[in-house]
C-alpha cells in the first residue's frame, strides 16, 4: 500500500531540490512554453513544485498558519509564545507567522500563474497531452486555493487583496506579466469571483478522486474543487447573503454527482492506514506519509502536538494544546457521564489510556496513562493524530518520520476539507434560507455518525457547536475563520457566541493539584491520578482581547506596503 503515496513523497522531494531552479517568482529570463513545457515530465515537475512547498517547511501548512488559531479558546500555544498579539487580536502584519504565510502563498500563486499562462500558450500551437491538460487543471485549482486562503484572511467588503491572472494580461496586452505587484481588487467579493472562476476552469481538466490510480490519488480532484467552492461561497456570504444558495448547490452536487457521504466511523477519518484515506468522506487533504524512507513528508502539526520530548521516547514538540474550554464544549454531548466518541478521539485528558512505545528504541509498545511534564500545561493533549504512534518500531514500519523528532511528521491524511464540513456548511446555508428541517437533518446526520443524540430543534448555537466539536483541531477547516465571519455578519445569536469566544481568555487546568494520598502539591504535573481544578490560561491576561469588525482582516506586512509604493493599501483599522 505504500505505492499509494509515491506521488506525495515525490512532491516533497522535488520541492526541496528543484523548485527554485525554474519557478522563482521572478525567474531569470522569461520562461515560455517553447523553452520549458516541451514534454510531460516538465509539466509534472512544474506541478510538483507547487504542491510540496505549501506544507513542507514552516512557512505555511507546515506550522506557521496554525498559530493564529490560538486566538479562539480551542487551543493555546504550549511552547513558542512570542506572538502574544496574534493570540489576543492585537495584530501586527510583521508577526513571522502572518508574514511567512503571506510570502509563501503569494510566491506559489505566481508559480501557478506561470504554469497556466505557459500551458495556454502552448495549447495555441499544439494540443496538450493528457498529463499537460491535467497539470493545467491542477494549476487552476492551486491558484484558486492559494488565492482564497489569502483572500479571506486579508480581504473585506470594502477592500480586496492583490490578484491577477497572467493569461488575462497576455490576452489583453499581448505581453507576459511584468511581475509587479498585482492590482488590488476593489472588494474581497471580486477576489472570490476570480477564485470561483479558477475552480470552475479546473473541473473539466482534473479527475474524480475515484478515477485516479494508486500512484496519483491525492492530487487535486473534482470533489476537492466543488467542496472548496462551497467553502468560498460561505465566506462570500459574509458580504452577500445570496451566496448561501450557492453553498447549498455545491454540497448538493457533492452528494448527488460525486457520491460523497460520511464514513461509518468518526475514528476512521484519522486512520494511519492508507486503505482508509480516500473513502466517501474525502474531499481534499494533505496526504502525509510520515516515515517512508528518509524523506520527511507531511505537515508537522501532527507531531508538534505530541508531548514535548515525548516522555523521553520520541521527541514531540508540545506546540499546540487543547484548552479546558475545548474539553467542555465537546463534553456537552456526553450522555450519563460517558465521554462521547468525538471527545475521546479528539482530546487526551490526564489519566486517559493510549498506546505508545515503551522506550526510545521504539521496538515495543505499551498502554500509557496520559500526563504532561514540560512547558505550559493545560491538562490535555490533541489526540486525533496519535494512531501512527501506537505501532511498535513505528519508524521502520513507516508510520512516523525517522528524523528522531527533528521533524515529527506522521502517516496522516491531514484534512483540508471533508464531507462532514460541507454538510455543516449546508446546514448553515439552510438555516439562513429558512429551511430549518433540512438544516436539522444535516446536523443530525453528522451527530448520529458519532452516536450522539439528535437535536430536536435546530438553532444557531447548534451550528456553532457542531462545527466546533466535529472539526476540532483540524486547523485548515479554520475555527478562527468561522468565528470572524460570524462575528461580522452572523445572525444575532451566533454573532454573540462568536464575539464572546473571541474576547475570552482560554482556560486550562491549574498547575497544582491533590495527589491520590490527599497531599496537595504546588506545580506538580506528573501524576495522572492527581485531581485538578479549572483555572485561566495566564500567559496573555493583558491586554484583554477586544473584537472589532475590522479584525476580520489581518494587516499586510509593512515591507509589502513599502515595496508597493502606493499600489497596496493597508487594511482599514491598521
């Protein structure tokens, strides 16, 4: 089954070795169809060079984009905490995580632009091969994906973000794009229109996930394009509520045309086994291979969530930790004191059992009881990505990266968007459209999969809770993005809920507790049998987070404003 992700491994290898040789934002000379795209291998290499870098390395989905999620109350930074303004809504565009994501995605957008422009030029002279045509579709898809990720984070109803289609400039002027800063769109809705056009352009050129062979599954697929359109429309609806009808139409299409459905088991979504990865719930993911050979392949978030130093066995980083708020939100679905499946699958709490190697040679595993012994402690650990660590000799078995914890990636099909996410978007759309029964049906479909009691009457609080609990610690689903769009334009009930969370201080467990013998020990965190009382997460008590609608946007990096010489306007409020 390892052949399934030969493609993903190749993406990473190429991104590390060769992308700068021909895909710089300002290439040496002017790359053209007749100087580069002369065979299928070159088309493949060009596409590989835009897949890998957006998750391999810190700059984007490796790690940097996750810090901003600590502005809600779902998770907090366990170690690196130098971006306090990022966690308290006191934004600075020059914070490294924001700046690095901006730089990474703008460069990758330029690469996608170049591929599209070059292949369309070649197509004027000779028909594209099957591989070239697919590569063109993937370039459209990835340009849309990068564009959207920047647009909803930096754009608003009164000002869009810089964006351009190189092929359109060539058509209008007869010249190649001159690599200057793209024109800033009038509103983010103009960006969203361009993004939808690109996903639509990709659709006829890429395959359904079920039509890719085992060596190519994981590429951009039709299901991914339609699912991402639903997500784009849901953000567009922040400024134009008529777009909720488009959200519904996209999810209907996923269900009827592309036969998307829920997996029977919630836990199966986070399986480390390749055979479970591309089932009916799959729409798009970052297929992380973890420990295949010497190549690090995948997002580091999964290993960065593991306890720092990994109890002396394998070095996790302890970077992101669940809060007491998250635990209590998921625990709302408990019945008669029994923890529900989504809670147990998502969060390890003190004393919970899990399987992990016995010693640093990794040869054998045992059942551990969770405790923490280093860094900021919340009393919890993210559990969704732990299955890969439960295998004896997990590095040689191919489940975890062999770097000794220096880059702790695991074999994980890391979700970008899945069908449950889309069902909840459709539920939200139906509630906006006055179809409460349809909204209730989609919510209960998601709940029943996890053996939860159905809701009898749907409310905006249900929408908030289900997106929180179902998608917890899947950062590309973007809980913070949900909070911001609800805070700006949500119905009064969910608007109040979102602002309350945005302005809250996350809560954790106290550092102190009572041991089983009744002894109280200050600062003691090593005994899973201790009892613990809820307390605030104290790192960022001042200044308190204060929400204002302009904070739906991040500020642009200051050097981007300077370099643009007036062509890029800073976002309002900054």
